[in-house]
C-alpha cells in the first residue's frame, strides 16, 4: 500500500510540471503557426500580414487577424480563388504538435526525478 501511495504522490507532484509542459507546447505551436501564416499570406500592402497575432493562455492559443478582408483571402470569393494561409499553417502545427508536446512532457518528468 505504501508503494501505491508513494506512486500517487509522485504523480500528483508531476502535475504542475506536465501542465506547464503542455502550455509551453501550445505556445510554441502557436508561435510557429503565426510564422508560417505570415510567410504564406499574400502581400500587397502588408496590412493583412501585420494584423496576424497570437493569443495564448495556459493550454489554449489562437492565431487570428482583425483584418476585414482576411476571410475573403483565405476562403476566396466569387471573383477570387482562395489563397489559404491560416489553415495550412494550423495543419502543419497540428501534425508537429504531438511529438513536440511528448518531448516537453518527457523532459518535465526527467527533471522531476
């Protein structure tokens, strides 16, 4: 019984480190998605590219824009084909996220030993 209690205590002690590792992984992925979106966005004046921003809090993050015509560029219109920049950037990070998050979690566990 003592071994089980010790194991449970060690797991509880890891929780903050793993939560931080998760937040770090999310923030990293959001920053990379922002860079990728900025490199893909079509640029005429730079207004759309410069409006891209990351908002992160804990284990949640988003890349967004306040530019009124961003959706028309991303999704296209009846006159203009789509020139997606946000979706491909998000998909790229979606593919890379699990490996990066696992690496940060493993590092957190190693440091806690």
